[in-house]
C-alpha cells in the first residue's frame, strides 16, 4: 500500500487535534504535537512490551491508565499525557526502580548518558522513600569487548529483545522469577562462553550502565606518553559521521578533518584512515569475486567478511558456509598489517616500536584484533588497541580539546588517502556498491558510467537484485541486522539440497541494523532517523571525493606498485587474508 493510501486516525493529545497513521502507538501521536512521554523499556528499534510503566497516560473521561508505548491509536481517542497525578505516578515508578539500583553514578560507565539518571534529575528525586534492596552480583568481564554489570540492571528487557529478536543470537535471556530475575546467558554461563558475537547492540540499547564497552582509554593515554612507542592511529568510516553527536553536532555531520587534528593533539605520531584499507579490501575482495565468477576457483556465492560480529556468528551458526566467505580481512586488520610492514619499511621505523590504534564504531573489533594468529601477519599484533567512538569522545573531552573550534587537518601518507568507495563501507549496501564499482572495471577494463549504484541502497533488512556489468549479470543480496541473515543463508542451503544453482553470487552482510553507522560502540540513542542521517553523511563524503572508486586511489596504486605486487599475490595473501574455523556456540 502506498503511503498516501495509509489509513489516518484522528485523535487528541492534551486537547490538541492530531492525525496519525493507523497502527501507530500513543507515543508517536504525542510526538506529532511535540509532546515527549518518558519511557525506559521502550526503544523504537524494538517491539513495545510495556515493562516499566513510566509511559502511562490517561484516557479522557475514563478511569483507565494506558501504557503509551504499547497502546495503538484509535479514532476519536483523547488522551492526557501530563498532569499532577501522572507526574506522581511516574516519580513513584522511578523511586521504586532506584530502590534496587546502585547509586554509584560517578563511577558508572554511563555517567552523563544514563537514561535513568536523566529522568531522576528531571523529576527532582532528591531522597529515597523506599527501602533500598540492592543485589550484589559480580561483573562479567569474560569478553574482551563488553562488560555486564547485572547489579545495575533495571530489567527493562531491551538487551534480551535486541539479542534474540534483532540479532537472532540468543546469548542473553531472563533467568529466575520475580525479584530474583536476572538477565544472563543461559545456565548463567560467562558471556564469553555463550553464543555472544560481541556486536554490542545490547550495550547500545541498554538505558543504564548494566552493559557497556570495555573501556581502554587509559591504554591510549599510557601509549602516547611512552617515548619508545610510535603511536599510529586509524579511523573507521562510520566514526566521522557520528562522533560529532557527542559534541552536540547534528547526526551525520562529517568531522573527518577535526578527528585527524584531535588525534594529533592527543599525542598520535601518525594519523591514517581505515578508508584507505577499505579501498584495499575492495581490491582484494573484488579481485577474489571476479576470479570466482570467471574461473570457478572458489565457492559461489561469495560473502563479505568485513564485519567481525558476522564472521563470529557464521563460524558458530553456519560453519558450512565457510568456503563461501571472502578470505579478505576486514579493513581494520588490513590497515594494521600494512602499518607494521609497508609503512614501517618506508618510514624506517622498527615495527616493534609501532603502537597501532584503531578508532572503531564497533565493540566486536576489540575481539577481532586478537581472534587468531592471522591477526599477527606482520610478525607482531597488527592492531594493538581498539577504542570505540564513545571512548574516543571521552578522551577528547578529558584532554580539554575544544572539538568544535579546532581547525581541521589532513591525514598522513602513504596510507591515509581514500576514495569515496572506502567511506561508504560504513553503511549497509556500501561494501556492495564499492565492490561493484571496481568489479565493473576489473571485468570490462572500463569505468562504471554512473558510480551511484542506487539499486543496492536502502534500509530494508534484506535486499536482493541483479547487477548488469556490461552483459554479465550478477545476482546480489544484502542483509543487515543479524536476524535477517538467516533468510538468505537458508535460501542457499535449500538450493544446495535441491541441486540448484545458488540464488545469489555475491552477498553483503553487516551485523548491525544500518551497518557500522549504528555499531555497538557508536553514540547512544541511535534510531532509524539517526541511522539515515549518518548514512547520508557518508554518501555526501563519497560524492565530494576526488576519486570515487577504490582502484583509482593513487595511494592504493602506489602500495601495489611498491610493495604488494598485485591483488591476491603471495604477499597480499599473507598480509591481507585470513582463514575461518568452526566454533562452538556454547563453550564448556
């Protein structure tokens, strides 16, 4: 049904007439007239389930109290969202939640960004009228990526819904009943022994400090203070369109050059860009795809391997798909490898003294840097430290840098220049589009007449189509949000069982909805509106780039001429490619 044919409901919010689409909830109706109803358990990414009771509203001329998040709009419904009674109800709900919540705000990882903390301040809660009943539960620090602190859990259920419904991982669930309920992996296992893929979407959706990224900012501070370390930093594509939100800039604002400047002020010796190695990834992955399509050397479809949460998921849930995975490492790991080999050689620096740092939108990157021995292809740890966008923002603020006022600077050479194709790696469909731009050139020897491949863009969870490369038809599919991936992979499995040709030849997968722009380490409160603004920022960065295709990047041409030889060469394969292995879903 087209949008202009959608049914419209007429109702009132605080006496103000409002028209809203049928099927919407009362929260959406209130927003239409610029009224915000407080919520803790609700998130627009997730189905409403009315757990916290903070969003209660009144139905006019009725004793009924409605939960705004879970109540659909109705024709002629008239609601009251705020009055003295509702204020007191909400304050009481908050006081009851706080009676079982630690008051250690100053040392909490969410201090200043906690939704419960914000509501407690807004409702003027200055004392605790109820008996304090704290539960002493140990932190789970078993993973290298995220930390669970169940003593701070308010049982809103967001993390469970994200992990099970949005990601399809089922690493977290409700255990126990009533006051004894806790959110934990099955059988109360450590998180690292569960199916967890470290995507961090639980931490991105948690309203409080019960789940957060493992903070390693002090490691960076220590490194830049060590005169024996040569600190080199790379910055992922999606960071540049999200970091500004931590400094009250609109979502999607491109802050690339300010980031370079801030990193130098923080003490980095060299600042490179992961977009460069995204271009490098396309050269390797694109050549691999063309070889599979034209020579039959490799399983079809080829599936992208840039996302570490996705590769972890595949190794646990779909190990039979390992032959389909591109062997190309992620851009972060490629950048780390060439930093400690190619760059070290050109700069005549002992790679043992290079400290390689990556600023990433993703908590799974903290796991990826040491996932296996392939991540030490340079002879050392290719990447020594990963900081999320949130950690990076905290470092900038703690160092007294006025991010809004600093002048922008350029990245360093020889591994800092990037084409527009590299920057769109940060959003769903971007890897596919970048690959098509270069695959077209590799197959035809010509440049794609229109590099804007609109067919692969969009926010649908699963998208498929056919790309015409001058007569060569390539069937492609894109999935983002891990729960959507099974749809495509089951199609492939079914085709195999039936002895049919695979339905696709090239598949892009990103674990997080929208791609890396909404990674588990990005600024909080991400919604589809914010995702779309960040994506628009990346496409804007692409369009203003001097070079739009990875194979056109002069520094990419240079590294092959001077160091790698050609894509898929023996040296390229050693440094830039990896292997996969079946992993148990539960460790024992």
